């Protein structure tokens, strides 16, 4: 079965292992990601713009092009893309003036946005359509002995109207972890912001935030962190070398995309190319747990 798919920029570059592992895992479940044509950046970087209209254009352009391709839905895996697309869709669908202005800016598209495309995060598709109980039946390499902390960050559950689960006490990722045979570990910082784009201009702020998050996870007993946001994954993974400089007793912790752990549990082979896109090498942990 095919799932119309919006990849976003990062999944074609620094998070290529996110996309590749999703394809591997979904193939084991008899699903395929079918990438939409002519997509562009969702525009999330323009969230730093003071012009609220302009930052919506890129996302609506993607939804318009999906409509032109007769797509009724789009699946996103990147938390930022998902959140940005959802907010932009809402921005125009509930305000005719906004819709008119956005369509006028996109006059070269030779069609107007009608608002017929629904947006889903892959985690919601796994829970509600494919269903965790069906995934569990196909787990051939259960992640026994692996203690995983789900990291939601901001964009999967905030604002509340776009949340894929309970915005204050989500459990969708913990349920997936359990489905894969691992042990979900709760920790108090799983909903806290990782510092996001502050890592570009105020790296010390992001380093402090990531240290608090990872220490919280370690203190709770986590062996690894699982996330769905490429920016969170970057901060949580690559800033650990900065943390080490400030905290000599800091114990590094691997950071996985949820699709990587799905691939391992569903019997797909771990790829060296995925390891190369991690800063904290996850292979020793997977080998220690006899999972690869």
C-alpha cells in the first residue's frame, strides 16, 4: 500500500538515514512511501520572519501542488515539517482573506489552493492505520533489554490543536517502543525544547538545554533516546561533544530516529551509512544488546 509522502529538505541531507530507515521499515509492513512531485521546503525557517503571511506561502504551495497531483493526504516524518504544514493549512482554511492573499501570491501556479489535502505524521499512521498490534506481529528482532526514552520536544504536541497525542502526557512513542520489544523509560524532560535554532546564534543555551534533557534521561535509566525531529536529533546528538567539554562526568547516549529502531526490530539490516550520520555511534549499544 502506498502512502503519499512529503519528505522536506533535511530528510534528503543530514537526516537521510531517517528517510532510508523509514522506507526499510515500511517495506517490512507492506507499505511504501510515494514521494510527491515538485515539493519545496515547508518554509519552517521562515518562522523567524515577522511577516506571518509570507511564512505560510511555502507550505501552501506544497499543498496546492499535492492537490494538482490529486493527492488527498500527505504523510510527513519530520516533526517540524508536520507542524508547519498543519499550521499553514489552518491559517488559510479558517480565514477567507488569508486564503485569497496566499492564492494571489501564488498566481504563477495556474491554480488556486482549495484545502482538500489532509496532513498526517507517520507516527499517527503507524498507530491508527497500520496499528501497533499488527506491527508487533511482524517484529522478528525484538529490542529486548534496550531501555529507550521517547523525546517529543515541542512540535509533535504543541500547539494543542496540532498535537498527535495528548499534549501534556503523550504516550504514542512509548507505545511504539513497547511494540518493538524495548522498554520505554519515562523522564521529566521529554517534552522540553532542545533549544532549536538557538544552536545557531546562542549555542550555549542549546548546550545547556540538551545537557538537562540527556541527564534527565540518563538518570531515569535510558540507554538511548528516540525522536522524530531532525533538528532535535542534531542538537541532542551533535551537541554532546560540547557538553563533554563542560561536564567531564557526562556519559554520552545514542540518539535514534524511531524508524531506525523499527527497522532493526522488523529485521532489516542496520546500515553503516546510517551510523555515519550519527555523531554518537549507536552501534556499540546495538551490539551490546545483541540486536545487530
